[in-house]
């Protein structure tokens, strides 16, 4: 073996000792598989039902992916909590995130707030938290804690009905005298949902103290179907932001079909052009203020003959000139209004004018 080869082999051996034979570090402890506590717990209350929503944890406290899902404790207390204590419910394991998106799955739990947990005190609240468990029933602690008011709510009003009028959708119910102390204010909240919409919107609110059992909704669109419902809201007299909706009435379906004509035009006047001009009669009247007005029809008659329409297309402005006249005759004019759906008002009072 040559000297050059010996030195080359020795160099390669030294390099291997320096870079390829690092000593292993201390072994890592096994993961306890403790799910990270949720931080986005939310709560909404309606009547005696409290709905909790949060995002299912997908990782452990040591940032490892959870290998299995376990139940979640539902915790409720009249004050802030350091531990769950006796849970009021248990949510079974939630299906894990899909492998394709890796997105976390939302979790939902509905709790019934018992009467003994409610209070006539306007400041009374109840606290909720959830506790995600591992397969051995251990956790890393509670989620964020959320507060809901704990005062009682009112049942829905009776006799709720809806009808379509020219004024709008008229909603009626039987007025009530809300039970409870002066620590609370009460008002009605009316919801409207279009047939092609997923969510409802607030159509109106009426204080119970001023409530005649009636409200007119103008926020709809004609020729659409809607669902209406109403509930009674109980709010703290000291802080109206602290409020809870009671249960809803049964929904009432309405088809907003427009068969209602616009207002009858008024103030119709007729004036002849005067001598020395090509003969014509000018008509003017007070403009119709209906929001869905499409235009006007002009009618003319002579003596006892039936009135005939003069225009072939709707007249847009509250004025019209009639040039098809004959001398020595007296003409009688009336005007009607037409809306966008073709509903026509009755004819106005007549205005007359003579042609020399």
C-alpha cells in the first residue's frame, strides 16, 4: 500500500468521526396526548336554550397532532371557574378534520338552562367553559370562559298573524303585560326571512309598553314569499345591551303579491291654447308619490259618451297635451295612475274644457 493511499484513508476516517458520528441527545418524554384547550368558545342564549360553539382542537399541548379524539366536558357555573367540577354535559368525540383540507371541525352543544339556574336579578349571569379530554380522561385545562345572562325570558305572544295590504305587510299579535320586576325592559322583535334566503333579518322592534299589538313592515319586496316570526326580548333596565330573546312564535308565511293600485291622481286641470294658435288642450295634475309608480293613463270623453284612453304608452310626467280636437266641442278629461305591476287606480275627478 502506498504512503499516499494511507494518508488518504486516515483523512477520510477523521472526517467521518467529526461529522458522521454525533452523539445522540437525551430521549424525549412520551407525549401525554393532552388536547390544547379551545380559545374560541362562544355562547348564545334564546329562551332557556344556550348554544355553545367552538373549534375542535387538533393538536396536543406539545404541538403534536392528536392521534385520537375523546369526549369534551361541558362546564357551567354561576361564577368563573378554575376547574370543571361536575360537568352539565358531555359531547361525544367529534369527527376529525378532513385529510384533504386539514381544517378544524366546529363543535356545537346545546344546553338547557334550568329554572333554578335563573334569577330575577338583572345582573345575574351564568358562566360556561368546555374541557377537551384525552383518551385517559385527562385535560390541559378549561377553554376560555363565556358569560350569558341568567334572568328569565318571556313566552312568545299569542295570536300572531300577518296580512298583505296596500300599506305593507301588517303583523298583529295579542299584547301582553310582561311578568317580572322593574329591573327589566321588554320589547317585541320581529324577524323576516325571504324564501330564497338562509338567514332572517330584523323587520322591526316595538317596546312592550307602547305596543298596540301591530306593526307594518315596509322592508319587503313585492312578488316574493316571506316567513315572519316574533319574540319578546328581555333586557336589563340598567344595561339594555344585556338582553335575551324569548322563544319565537310559530312562523307565518306571507306572499307579498301586489294587487293594490297606486293613489288616484288629484288636481286635474285643463286649459285651451287660446286664439291665434294651433288648437290644443294642456292637462296638468298633482304628481303621484307612490314609490312603484310606472306612469299615467289619460282618458277623454264627449258629452255622455264613454271615456276612451288617449295615450298608447304610459305618460311619465304629470302633464299631457291633447291636439286631436274639433271646434265647437266640449271635452271631459280624467287621469289614472299605474304601478310597475300594472295595477291601475280608478280615474280621477274630471276636468273639462271647450274648444271654440
